[in-house]
């Protein structure tokens, strides 16, 4: 490096030296990556489907099952309503798909609910959407991992009692993989996703063939039924409640519109087509699984999943194909959790950049990922797993309400956007809150599509909140406003700070006035003299300060100071109550009150720095204590002059 | 205060302002006392006995009982050996009393084992004595409080299961009382001590009268026998072991020679007379209790104490006199623990002043007591209580070995002192290690008395260590050398430090060379500029340092610096791995390696100081991190320039 340029010049140093140290973390998550290493690869539809659909598709593994568990409260006969309810959910999926297809074209740079709400509705709705989504990403991890452990326990019932531990281990593994940085491309994603799709379709098709051939039996040794509600007659409330449970299946729809930038050009077109393909696969799977569940008389149960029951009936026992299906389902559920690990930190960073969360969330770690967000997610999801004993049915009532709330806000934002668009001249571009709005020909239709989506998802939100309130949705209903208040408190803090520190209309600082230097000394030795020398270099106006709790000691110190004190004024503060810190503080406070304009007070503290850790206990940390007390005061500066002994 | 005197003068300020703040602690332990408030009252023999004898006298409550529990291993018949063994212990008491009487006269300023060993044998024996005594003070508290709780539980068996909790509450109360500061004078001590003495004598005398009258019965409903050793035939080992258990009764003998200064003049004479009186009372009580225990066929038991059994037999049931006796015994045991609370912190302070323990132990708290030592003692004793479930018999094998070791060292020291004294000319005074030795006429006799004491206590130590080794004495045998090693490590640290910092043969510091000032900046705002202004006041040689992880941001900062940077040189460190701290450290390290002679580097860090606690989480604490890393380096000084926003 060139270290000695003249004043007034700017030097730019780029050195390979600024490399992180080798340590355990590097070993665990891989060697650091340069900012320039950030991947700019884009992906096509086939890989795109694999990358973004695991959350959505994996919900086949728990959505219909939760719906049936709820219905079972009205007796086994009521399970006949499963298929109609799932059809309603597939209808909802269709509405969402069409709505989001529009969003993808309007926001080619990525249009998650937070961004769409912020750009079109403002910061308050945006922060509601942000809070809802962040909460739901945590729940996605908890639900998906719990469901994947339930799959494993279906195949190996002996593992049932270890499900919490197993779930935590899964989360830790996913966390480490994500801290290493997952390239959102490549076969890593494609293989498990397509494997799951293939296995599910094989199960469904073989099942249907055997159904039509009349050779499909019913579940042998069915597990114990799990009923989630009090036994009751089938009524509208229970139907709505079962429907609400099932909506967990469509929560993954937003993923693609979040990640449009990852697609190859024309990216909006590719992303849109992928979304539609995903919806078709998801819809057909939901219908297939629910239909077969009815035909094989599968029992919704905590002890064995629906997928496991169907599969072992279709394939006649726990054979090779059965195990492949369970493996595929388990892996896709883990992948779904993995999606949240990509989305949560990214949304956290966007929100933090807007000043609603701590700025630290915008810094990328050594592997170019938002490490703090990843670790926060793992921690919070693990906490939920422990609290709910890795029980999917316990978590479901908290899940989905936030997703549907953010759907509603996002769709409302889009509808509002189309309305604005319609009121522009052709070729006119309006920039509002950083986003461009152009005139669109078919704005009325588009507005109605998104508006309809908003209304439907709003009703689903209300249904969910009402029917699941007592089961746990109340937690989210209380939590979201609290989160929004926290977001705005943080935002206000940053804004306030920026306003106070801005250089706009800033006249510049007054020149420094008198510079008073105080040096508290406990005794006179080489360390003290070094600090004294330094103090004298700062100002001609130095005062040494000794707090005396023993007259003889003070007298000795005074004599020593006459020899070594360099003529510097010594003030001895007698401390009748044997306090060491308080007299210094009082003295400084008095100086501070009586100071002249722009007078600066610097306190130079000689501080012994022990070489060994344990010797810390043998010394007073006067400098630390003084710093803590005086740090909050204006124009008082603490300088620690360390002395070391070898 | 007069704040503006000229340079080169010394000002002494004594201000009532340096008063501690009002807070919870003050409320709990009382308002602060000035150093000048230290009590200088002295006490006579009657009060002196009360103040210093509680430890010794209270051992009547557990000494004979532990001895009998041990004997009971060879059957109830072997309990007939209790009285002979107790007579041996009283003989030991006599030897100790005569020995210590000599010490009291030789050390009119207080002659505890640590001081006597230090002055006559050197630091190693002294530190062994110190370690042994400190350990035993902790055990005194644990044993006395456990025994006092056992007394209460004898009267109210329902409290037996709460004994650990009760013991901890007692310790906390004694701690608070001692933090308030106990005046070692006055009736506070006299009432309970004399009350106990009176009640014990009433019990013993009434018992003896009834014995001679032939109306003394035996214990009704005796408690379950507790045997501490495997059933075995009576042999020498068991007899010695029982004797060792009983020696717990003479551990309190040193108290008076520790506290001679508290006595009225002629203090040595008064203190010596008090010691002899105490020994007489203790000896007669031990004999009386053991004799009566045999006559009433008292059963040594964990569930009811010997004193309780004797008392309810002598007084025919749990009546008023019985309750008074139990109350007196409980209170004296608590007082005994209290004695340790006076001695432990004082010995800690003496040892710390010699540099064997952290210096902080020499500072007196707001109530003029060594608060740190008091709190340490309470903590350690509570720990023992919890570990041993407040069981006296479990603690006894750890107790007394340390006391007898320190007795041995102290007596050896005294013997050595007489020997030195005999080799002086009459009227010659020899000062060795701070203590004066004068010629004494009867030095040979005195030497033999102390020498005999040393030999006897040495054998008791060995008997104790051997017979109790497996029961727990091994803990102390291992602990003591470890403590001594720690003492000497601390001592070496302080000595090493003093040698390095001494101003003897010190030529003075070189004048400061170049003074380079580095100011790391993340962005340019009012806070940064304030720090810049300050940096410029320190030296003409200022460099601003920006770590860049984003090129655009760096470009913006560069332009801002051109306007606001006061012509100060700006170095931009590009950090390809997005590290913030490491590039600064590397840069400083390179500067540091290449610096000229006596060059000083000061790092001025603008640091935002949040007004509210929670906002801390919204900012990086760069200054703290840099300080931690750079503090250990020579001639690098960290200055934090705080900026606050209202």
C-alpha cells in the first residue's frame, strides 16, 4: 500500500490482503466469496419450476390431510365433503394464478407483496404485508419441516418420539447449506422436485388405473384417527374451518413473482408460463390425492400421513415404490423450507434498506448471503418447532392467515396501479415512489382481475381469522400489529437520525474553543507518565486528577508528582466515602457546566491492559466505567491510553 | 470547587458533594459512612468474651455429637469412650490456650496465623495458613448455619425438609447485616452469647443435680441413630477418627488473638484473660454435655440434636426452658457464622494488601466494611450448603483440618520467634519483615510451650487428614496447594507489574515523534465532521479512511468529502469480501510496522450514542470492535468521539 500521500488527495486501495481469516466458520460454510463473484446466471422454465415450486407443490403432503382432520369432527361420513372443498381451493388457486400472472408482467424486476404494496399503497400497507410475510416464512419452515419429519415417521414409526430433535437437525442443516450460499440454478433443485412430481403422478395414475380396474383396495391396518375439533354436527362453520385448513396448500404461489429476475429473457413471459404450469401441477395433484384418499378410505391421522396411506395401498405395502414416494415427499418438504431460507433474508434486507428493520440485515456475509437473516430464521423456526412439538396441526392455525393478508394487499395494490394506469395518457410515464406506471390498454379488465383476487383473498383471510381464532390465529392477529409498530419505531429512529445529521443547510462546525484535558491517576508510574505525555501532546491545558481515599497515599503521590509531573497541575479530590469514580464524574460535571463556548473536555485515562485473560480480575476497569457514564454527555471525549507489560 | 488554578500547582478538594447516590443498595445496607466514621471504641473483657467466643462456644452444639456418631459405628456400648475422648479434646484446648496466650502478648496488634507465619516463617507458610483459614471460614459458616438449622428442626421436625432453604435465608440475612457493618461492641453480641452460656449452664447444673438426686431419666422417644461409618469393632483408627470429629470444638480459639486491637488497654492482658475465661467455659460445657449425654442415653442422630435430647430429658419435655435452650443454641450458632463474616473479609484484605489476592479486596465499601469479601463468603458458603444439603456430618470431614494446619504454622512461627529473641542482646530490637523482635527473658520456656503446641496440632492435622481422607478431607488436601499456587500467581503478577512500571532508574519517556491520526468514516454527516474537527485538533497529520463494499456509495462519499472534508486526505479501502473491520486493522497494522521512532497512532472513531437502549441494536458498534482488537497493541490509541441526537 502507498501510505504517505499528501493531504487533500484521495487514494483508492484495492488489496487482496483484505481477506477474511481462516477459521471454523470458513470451514463450515466455505471460503469467502468476493462481491464480484455474485452469480448472474439466469434460468429457464424447467429449472425455474424446480427452484420456485417446492413450497407450493409440497403442500400436497399436508393440505388435504389437515382439511380432512377438521371435517372428521363431524364423523367419518363428512369426509365425503373433502373433494368439493379441495375443488374450491383449486378454484382459489386459479384466481391467484391469473392475478399473479398480471403482477409478473407489471413487475419484471420482482413483485413480491411488500414491493407491490409499497409502490402502490404506501408504507403502512407495505409494512403490514412485510410483517405478515416474514411471520409466514418462519411458519413455512416450521410447518414444512414438521411435515417432512411426519413423513419419515410414517415409514419408520420408531422415529416418532424423536421428531422435535430430528426437525431441529434438519433446520440446522438447511441453515448451514444456506449460509454456504445456494445457487438458485442447477440440478440441485431440479432432481428432487422432478423426482417428487414423478413419484406423485405415478402414485396417482397407478391408483386411478387400479380404481377403474376395480382392484384398488382400502387401507390395511389404518392408523388411529386424529380429530382436531370437538365432535359436532356438520355445519357451515366447520366447512369453512376445514376449507381454511386446506388453504395452506396455496400459500406458495407468490414465490415466482418474487424471483422473476432469476429467469432468462423474456423473463416475465418465462416466469408467467412457469407460474401457470406450477398451478396446473399443484391443482391436479391436490385433486388426485384427495380423490384417492376417499377411495382407499384413508384416515386423517397424526401417526401416519395421508400420502403414506395412499401410497402403501396403491403399491400393496411398504415396498420399493412406497419408499421412493415417501422419500420424494420428505425431500420436497425440506426443499420448501429451503425456499423460505432464500426469501426471508431477502425480504428482510429489502425491508431493512427501507429503514424498517435494523440496517445490519442489508449486509451480506462472507458467502454473499444475508447471513444474519438466515440465522434469525433458523432460530425462530426452531423455537416454533420446540413450542409446538413439531406438530403440523398445531402450527396450521397460525399459518396462511399472513399469506392471505399479503395476497390481499398485493392484489389491492395491483388494482390501484391499473386504475392509475388508466388515468394516464398513452405513452405517458408516471413515477411514483420509485416505480414507473405506464398506460395500459386493457386496464379495466386487469383491474377487475386483480380486484377480484383482492376481494376473494380478503374473504379467505377473514374466514381464516374467524374460524381459527381460538385455535391459534389470535397469536398472529396480535403479533402483526405489534410488528408493524416495531417497524415504524425503527423507521422513525433512522429518519430522525438522518434529519439530525444531514449536511443540507449545514453551516459547518464552530472552531474548537478551549481544549481541556483531564488525566485521572491512581498512582505515578511509567504507565501514568506515558498517558501524561500523550495528554500534553493534545493540549497545553492539562490537569491531573487524583481521587484520594487515604491521606498518606495522597501525600506520597503529591511528592512523586513534584518530581515526575512535568509541572502539570494536580488536583486531589478527597473522597470521604471511598468512592473512586463518582468524584471524577462530579468534577467533570462541574467543569462541563461552567465551560466556555465550544470548549472541549478530553479525559485521558491510563489503562493497564493485561496480557493474560485471568489477570483482568486483578485490576479495576476504571476507563470502562467512566466511559459508560460519560459517553452520553456532549463534547466529553474519553481516551484510553493503554500500557502493556511483557 | 476552584477549577482554574495555574499549572504546576496542587489543589486539594474536599467536598461533601462526593456522596454516593441514593439507591436500592443504600436502602438495604444503610446510608454510606465516611472514612472518618470508623469506630475507635474499645471493649472490656465481658463484652470481649461475647464478641469473640461465639464460634468456640457454639461448637458445643455439634462437636460431641459428631464424635459420638463416629463412635456409634462400633455399637452403642462404645459410646462410653465419648467422655475420655472429650477429655483429650479439652486437654488439647488447654495446650492451645496457653500457646495463644503467649501469641497475644507478643502480637498486641493482632496475631492471626497468617501474620505470625508471615513475620516469622515467610510468605510460603503464610500463604498456606491464609489459604487454610479462608477455606475454614467458609466452612465455619456452612457448619454453624447447618447446625443452627438442625437445632430448629429438632424443636420443629416439620422444618427438616426446608433446611437448605432456611440455611440460605440465614446466610443472606447475616450477609446483609454484615454489609451494613457490625459494630464489634455493644450489647448486640453480649445478650445472645450470655443467654446461651446461662441456658447451657442451667441445663448442665439441673441435669447434674437430678443425676445426683437420682431423678434423671433417659431420653423418651429417642430419635433414630445415625452412624457415620461402616459397623466395625472398636479400634485405634475409629477412636482417632472420633477424636478428629470432636476437634471441631476447639477451632474457634484463634478469634481473640485476631481481634486484640478491639480490647481496652492493657489490651494484651485483657485479651489474654478473656481467652483463658473462654477456654474454661468451653471446656466445662464440653465435659458437661458429654457426661449428661451418656447419663440420659442420648442417641447421636441427624434428626434430633444431642442438646435437644439432653434438654428435653433434663426439663421433662419440650417446655419453656427447653425452648429457651434451643433458641439460645440456634442463636449462638448464627453468631458463630457471623464471626466468620468479620474474619474472612479482614483476612482477605490483609492477604490482598500483601498482593496474594486481588487488590479490590482491600477497598472498603460504603459502610466501611470489605463488602466484596463479605459477598464472596456468603456465596461460597451457600454453595457448600447446597452441595451438602445442609448436613453437618457431611461438612465436618472438610472442617478443622485447615484450622489445625494454621495452628501448626502459627505455633511454629512463634517458636521460631522465641528462638530468634533468645539470640538477641537484651534491649536489642531486630526488625524482620516488618515485625519487631525483642529479647525475652524466659524465651526457652516460651519456645517450648509454642513448640509443644506446634507438635501437638501437627499431629492432630495428620490424624485428621488420615482418618478423614476418604470422607472428604481429600478435597481440602487437594484444594490447599491449588489455592497457594493461585496466591503466588497473583503475587507474581503484581510484582512483575510493579517492576515494569517503577520509576526507579527511569530515564523518562522519549518525546513523542510523529503523531498520525486515522479517522475511519462510514459516511459523511454532522457526526463524522465533529470527529474530523477533533482529529484535526490533535495533529496536522490526519487521514480519513473509508472501507468500501459498494463502488457507487464510495463515489458518493468521495464527492461529499471534497466539499466537507476540510482538505484532509481520504483513503478508500476496497473490501471485496465485504469485511468492515479487518481492512482497517490491516491498514493500521501496516502503518504500525513502518512507523518512525516514537511515532504515535491515534484512531479517532465517530460513534453514534443512542439515547434509548433498544436503538443500540440498530447500529454497528465499530468503535467497540476496533478497541477490542487494537487495545493490546503498543502506541495505538483509540478515541471515540460520540455524537448524540436528541
